[in-house]
C-alpha cells in the first residue's frame, strides 16, 4: 500500500458549492481516498506526508485540443489568416518533418504542459506511435488520434485509415491505462464525405470516440455550403459522425439551430480562444453553448497558432472575451471559466466519474500552486486569483495517477536540458531544408 498525505493545504475541489477550504487529502495508489477539513483517520505508518503550507491544490487541467509536435513551429508564422497560415506556412514545413522532429516537438509540448499544470491532453497528428511513446515516458495522461487529411488518392486514404485504426487498437489502454485513443478525420473541408463515413464505421467497430475540427472560420462554413449544400454540423450529422461519443474543436461559427443540434446529439465542444483570436477566426458562442447544455472544455491548439500551451491563459481569456463580446460581465464567471478546464474537460472526454474533481474515489491527478506570491494577495477570492491573476508559471508540483511527475517546477521523468537543446537543433534543420 502506497499513501500520500497532503497536510493542511488550500483546496479548490471543483466539487460542490464550497469553492476553497483549508484541509487535507489522502491518496492511495492512483486514487483519492479522503479529502476534508479534518486530518484523515486511517493513515498508513509509512505514508509520505507533504506540507500544504503556502500551496493551493486543485485538479489537473485538461487540454482538449492540440497538435503537440507543432511546438517546433512556435513563432515561425504569425499574424496570418488561417488558410494562408495553414496551406502556405504550416503544411510545407510539416511536410519536411521526420520522426525525430515529431518526437522532440511532442516532448517540448509535454514539458510545457506539465510545467504549467496540464495533466491530460488531446492530440491529433501523425506518427502517433512516436507521440504515444513520449506520453508513456512522461507519466502524463492523453487521448490520442492519428489525424487524417483526405485530400489524396483513394489508395492513400485507405492507407491512412488503416494506420489510424491500427494505432487506435494497439495503443488504447497503454501507459498503465493513461493512454486512450480516438479516430480523427481532420475536418469536413479536408475529408470527403465517404471518407468521413469510413471513420464513423471504424469508430463503431473499435468503440472509440471521434474528434474533428468544425466551423472554425466563416470561409470554411461557406465552402461547406458550396460543396455539400449544408453547413458543417448538419453535414457531419448526416454522415453519422455524431452517432458515436464525439467532440469538435473550435465551433466558432454556429447558429442557434446548430447549437441545439449539438446539445441534442451530446456533442462536446473544445473552445480554443487564444488560437481563434490570433488567427482572427472569431469568438465561439460559449455562453449560449453552456446554456443549451453542451459540454464545453478548453484547448490550446498548437503552439504554432497560440503561441503557448499554458491552459491558465485560456481560462483567463475564456472569462474575459465573452464579457467583452456580449457586453455582459456575468457571461462566463470566474468559477465557470475554471470549470471549463477541469469539469468541462472531463465531461468532453466522458471521464466525469474519474477526472476533473478532487473527491474520494477520483483519479489522483492534481497540481499544487504556489500562492505565497504578491498576485495572490490579499486573500479575497482564490478562485478569482486563479482565473484573473495566475499563470502556469505558478505551478510548483504535479501528480498524475498519484505519482509525482513535477517537483519544484522540474519534470522528474523528462530530460529538460536535452529537450530544449534538441528542439532548437531540429527547428534549425527544418529551416535549412
């Protein structure tokens, strides 16, 4: 039996009306077995005891959309509209990628996410065996899919689909259960209808989730209407995409009927405010989505379009931009913004019974934030401070499955110095090709 006792810390549990309390948490193996204001009654004699003094403990953050290996392209192309950025800058550079680029880019992203408090992330890319191996080494939790663009011959489509299915079969449940797999056709505008239908069938056969980009830009929506006679949500619905547990990234350009459709079909939305703002794609209708009962979570997208993977930035943006757009300061309150990165992420991934809250029986994925700093004073509302004043740089420690993988802001299972040096070397080599 392995126990960890967090002794007298501040806790934001995301469980119930009490936002913050001072107390204790007891972990056994990979689960929380007690959390409360009084010390635990049954503690093993050899339990590890950590003082919570000066620390705030909360659930690990959940990043529901990204392309980790693209962290090598951070800052390579800024201030472009999506299609120019994608087709003229990103895709040509990504076409030069080798396996080592994917490996180092993914490690760089994982390093950044862990050090800023993200314990679970979603990734859609290629060379996914390499991505999954990096996740396995890091101790992080992830939902992974071989993202597939179908603008190619039918033979190449078939090869990509088979690769995506093989990855989903071989990696689901690996990494001591921390790795989950999905199927991800890239988007309706990059995948022909019949190809998307093949992914839907495969998802049913393998019993895995589906994930795609949808309605990210107004131009994309207009193209969908020209090509298929309807907007993306109706198009995907007709193809059966929403017949399996599924979630979409962005969903910026939705009308009322489409929001109602997503709610009816149980489709979740990954809100990526920084990426959408930087690419001038627009602002998703998050208050309306939440009011309709749609599960909404937060994603960073890639570091090439963000340009960081700090989910605290997304939390703050989600709390601010919807106030500004709507003229309603209550549109997304601080606690609701925090829920998007915790409870919302868990619901999006179908993990509400194991992730997103600090509660007995839940997975022990949690972070400790150093609150003995000027921007956490005075102690008016720690939830307010987390949303409007904090950043990922305030994260001191990180645990996943009850195992500490960041201690005093150092990743314990990754060689940070090597990753940073190799990231620069790989980018320089890409640029020289």
